[in-house]
C-alpha cells in the first residue's frame, strides 16, 4: 500500500509539473573537424519547460570523470582560449522545437569523444532522463617524433635500423624513400613502415632517406636521415682499354673514378713488361697526374686522370689506379695499346678517294 501510494503521489507531482513529457528528437549528427577549428553539436527537443533543463555532458575528460558543461544556455565551466570562451550554448527556436547548439572552440585532441545531451527531470531517476549521444572527432595533422638521428654513420657490412615515429588522427601512414628517387637497398621505391631495417649495408646505400607521414590532414610532414657509410675504396676505370697512335706526339688519358670513406690515397702504377713489377708513376715530363672536379660527383667520389704524353711504343702495357684508406685497398686496371692512323696506307701515302 505504501509503495502504491508513493507511486501515485509521484505520478501526480510529475503530471502537475509536466503537462507533456519533454523529449529529444532527432539524432545528434557526428561532427568531424580539424585541430584548431570550431565544432557544433546540435540537440533538438520538444515540450521542454521548467523545471526541466537541457544539459550537455562530456563523457570522458583528462581527469577520467564526466564534465557538466551546461544547463540550458548557461555554461558551467569557465574555460577561455585565445581570448574567447571555450564553450557556448546557443538556443534556436523553430515551431514547437528548440535546438540547443553546443559550440566548442579551438579544438584539441582532448576535445574528441562523446558528448551527451540530456534532459534533467527533477524527482525522476536519472536513468529515465531522455538523452542522446553525439560524437566529436578531432582530426590531428601528422607530426613526427624523430627516433633516428639526423646523421647516422655505419661501416660497410653492418646492419642499421631507421626509425620514424609519427602521430596524429587518423593514425598516419609512414613511408620511407630515397631523397634522390633511386631504389631503396631492399628494392622498390618506397617502404610503408615506421621501422626500416637495412641489413649488410653497402657503400651504395649511402645517402639521404626521407620519412613521410600522411593521414590526409594537411600538411603532411617529413624527416630526413643522412646515412653515411665508411667503406674501403672502389676504383672504376672509365675506359679500361685505351688506344693511341705512336710517335705522333699525341697523348693518352686514363680516367679513374674512386669512391671511399674516409678519403683514399690514390697512386698510379705501370707494370714493367719484363719484370712484371708495378712501378710507381710520378708527375714529371712524361706523366701528368691530376684530380678533376665535377658537380655530379658525390662528396666521397673523386675523379683522377693520368696523362701519358707523347705516346711511343714503350708506353704500351698495363696501368693501375690504386686507392687505399684505413679500411682497405682496391685498384682498377687499364691497358694502353697502339692504334694505326687509317689515313695512311702501308707505303705511307694517303689513299685515293
């Protein structure tokens, strides 16, 4: 009897206060905005009258507790960002509806989440209060936390890991490429992964690698790592067989490309055809030793030339461009041979035309 009497009394009180029960109509459309922008969540109600109140609640906050943002048009939290209130609530009326628009300014990552629009009904169990959930997504442009140093130096043959940590919302895709567009050491032009492992590093792997993070929220960001490799010299003969006419006061030029890190000491030798011993060549009246410069060369590449002046028969034979640094020694072999002037026949006369 007591419970029945209590229910009747409460029902009478409710009916006397609220002629018609207030309701939230329509779903709250999800809002997607970029960091720094302003978000708008709209909650439409009918039959709302005092003492009922329209409340906005943020479900999860940095403290882990819900936050009561507003009651009707009164904002209960006193946050100011960039000289303006963080939150505002504006009421719009249309026919028998009222829309309460929650405005959230200067969005940050912590603003993302669920917001509840609820109607506070005094003397009613809160579980029975009308409510709708609205979701706010805050897109965060990618940013990179560089996990690898800007310059990494390894020795040829070692393994290396390039790491790039990127954050943002949605979670960014991370790709590794070479700055010059050449293929990666593992093949292919790009690798989609924040961790890039290069095994058995070779001298040709040296150069700049760029990590790019992109989640379709502008701007995308990138980070560049310079991979320096210490390696024994590599010697390459630009042309390993060179011919020249004898006894015509003509010169022969041998070109040798040397790459090394640290820089190599480069010397030239001629093989003695009788003893087969390599004899050191010095800069003198017979030979000119030079280093050429070309902007297309990398920092650890050098171009050396040996000019053999006034070529005669005894100059024929094998020549060597030898490079040495603390990590090793390599050489390139050249052959100088005689060619004949086709303008003259065996009698030394110019052929008739």
